[in-house]
DNA sequence: ATGACAACGCAACGTTGA
C-alpha cells in the first residue's frame, strides 16, 4: 500500500504533472494540498479517468485539499474538528478500505505558513497546530492505521534545511513551531521519513527563486505522520525529487510511504 | 552584483506563499 502527499501549488496548473505522477508512481492514496480552486473547477473527470476516487475541500485562489484513492472512499469529513478555520480549506479526512491491505484513515493537511511571525497569521498557525494535536490525540484512541499527511509548513530540525541559519526568524522554523510539531510526535506518531533514515539534506521544497533547486537549497516541510498501527507496517519512504526538475514543476515534490 | 519566481484575479499590478 503506497500513500503519498504532494503540495501541487494549483491543481489546474499542475494537471499534466499530476496525471503523469499517478500513472508512473501509481499511489494507492494521494493527498493533495494547495488546490487553489473551488470544487467545481477541480479536474474531477481527468482524475477519475486515471482510476481514482476523489474527496476534496476547495477554495477560490488559496488553500484547498483533496484525497485521491484507488479504492472507494467510505467516509470523509471536511475541516479540522474543533477549529474555527475562518473560511480557509486546510483539512480533509477519509476512511479507505484498501482490499487485502485493510482499512486506513488518512488526512490531507495544509498547515498555515504563519509568516510574518509578529502578525495574526502566526497565531493562526499555532492555533491550527493546537487543534490538530487535540484531534490527532483523539484519533489514536481508535487504534487504526492512520496517516496524517501534508504540508506542515514546519522544518522539524536543523538537518532538514540546507542553511538553518537562514530560517531562524521564520515561522517555519521558530522554536514554537518546532515544538508544536514535536508535540504531535510525542503523542506517538512517527515521522515516516525519520523512521526510515537519519540522513540530512532530504528536502521536499525548493523555492522558485534564486536558483534554489539548482543549488539544492531546500527544506523538508511535507510530512507523513503514522499512527503506531501504521508505523508498524512501514516498509519504505521515498521523496520523488525528480518531479522538481520536470516541466512546470510545483515548488514542492511528492513524498511516499509504503506500508506492508 | 543585492537581483533572482510563480500563481491568482483580472486585465495592472498587488497579494500570497515559503
């Protein structure tokens, strides 16, 4: 069972790379973030023709999250429970029965960026993380194979940035942000990549500006968090780095967890 | 060298993102 997450930075601009990713990488489940369109503008027919069921929470211009699944989606909920999202579409959760692989609960999450830190945007980010942590704690009690996947907009550790010193005052790397991420891990969720490797220099985002990709000045901010029941089955993690080098790339690349 | 990007809405350039 292969589950991936990808911030596409506009699903309409990324339709060709998305369809080629579905065909070549063949994920069973794919979580998307930053759709940047309302549900009526989502390329549903193209995605369904590629063999996927879809649930999504769209929004004009900004945000927007989706879950794509080869197997039928049995139930889905829109929005982070207990959180006043103020009109921002950043969370969708679904239960998928994946044949012999069993039942999975999956969330596609687009955590707020939070910059600049001295504004309400940062307070919103921390408030989102607090609500996410409370919900993640409640989900643990279900004792299911759960994957909380998405763009967390948090660099967990210095080894997750090409130049950590450049990020010390940024909402993505401030101590409060990193502590909020650690609180999720401390509940008992595993950061899939860190369960697989200790290597530094593994990134999921490279800025469009200043040749960041060519210089490999990246950061790791897209994460798959696994409940104990999911983590027990983790076989492999892969960052699909080559997607950043393709035509009209997103500034993020997909990351996969393969569960046995 | 102090610039360098992309997407949106909407038809000029300000806002947002990271």
